[in-house]
């Protein structure tokens, strides 16, 4: 491995370490276990959605509807909870509904041969509109006697959602690196025409990737509902930018063919660390947005430079 490849791999880790250290030196409370656990917990929603987005971006696609998808599936999940459905069935049904939404994105893009950017820009409005229509724009609050969801994002100790996110990162890292399907995703993103000539079922791979991305959005919606104790049709507005930014900051290329799930997790942690640090330093939220946006721009510039050199 040459120096450039090593820096590309370790860059996001070093950036996270530097930012974490700077905030810790400015305020020693930042090094406390409570703050660290808070950062991990806040990363779960973006980090989980970023896992699916990583696969999509590696394959050469993009999904602008992930925030709206989280809102729609979150409303669906809260509705099932209010009906008293078994938690296990709710988990499976919400993930399946998210997978269906993702499959719609992939199917429209592949079937109509449209740019994913255009398709998901449209479905972003469709999913958000459906979430508002089905609830009349009013959040669905969980019944006060329902406590089965609290341990996933609340309570003492490490929330279940953090463990689940880490397990998913390990699984999808293995899947991308050690399975035929994972290698095919990289191949499609690197050069789709070559992948077709090699006999790969490119349309099926793309649809499967978007389906997985939707399933991860559904899982993120469950975590969001567990955190807020409601299904809100207006939640996660703009979250798609955080998710895409986490993947790009983590070393993925918007041109496809490059990226890792671990890098996406580090990117999500970096963004959460910056927001938490700025909050503790009492930096106005407007400046926090400026800092976060600047980091995203720098990450995209680095991606462009790396792609040109490649």
C-alpha cells in the first residue's frame, strides 16, 4: 500500500481524532464517558442510514430521499406501535417497508433509465408528502405505557442501537470485501459498461443496493422513533445531506467504485463530534452549520482531486 492509499484510508480517522482532542483540550468534560456515549448514541441514526448509502454511492448511485424515507417509515412504525403490534413484527415490517421504498427508487432508476439524482429528488417529495398526508401533518406519539423501545436509544449503559450499528458495520464490511455480491457492487461503480461486458446482472445489483439502502433507512427510522418516542412526518428534514456527507467524508467517491462502511461510520462520528463540541462550547448553531458545511465542501474537493489523480 502506497502513502496516498494509506492517507486516504486513515485520513478520516485522523480527522476524528484531531477534532475530538481539540474539543477535549478546550473543555475536559468532552472526554467524559457521558459525553462520549452521547456522541455514539447521536450517531446511530445517521450512521445506520449511511451504511445503506455507502453501498449506493459505491455502486455509482445517490439517494436524496433517505430523510423523507425515514420520516415515512417512522410514521408507519409509530402507527404499528399505537395498534399494539408485537415489537418483533414491527421491526420486520418497518425494515421491509423501507426496503420497498428503496426498491421503488432502484426500480424507477433502472427501469426507466433515469439518473438516480432525478428519481430520488422526486421520491424525496413523494415520501415526505405521504408521511404528512397519512398523519394530517401531526406526529403519532407512542403510548405512555409502551417502554419496549426506550432501551434502543435511551436509558443507562450502552443503548441497543449503538451495538446494532456496530454489528451492521462489521457485517457489511465483510459483505463488501469478502463476498461476490460486494465485489460486484464495486465493479458496477468503477465501470458499469465493463461490468455489463463481464456478464454481471447490473440492473439487479442496482435494485438490490437501493433495496438495502431503504432497509437501513427503515432501521434508522426505528431508532429515531425510539429516541423521540413519536413518528413525526416532519422529522429528518435535510438528514440526507448529513448521510451523504458522512459517506463522502469517510472516503467514498461520488463517482462510484470507492468507499467503505467503516469510513462512513467515522464520517458520521466526525460530524456528530463537531456538533456536540460546538454545543458544549456554546457556539451559535448558525456557525455550527457553517463549520459543518465547510467540512463537507472540503471533503468533496478532496474527492475530486483524488479522482483526477486516479
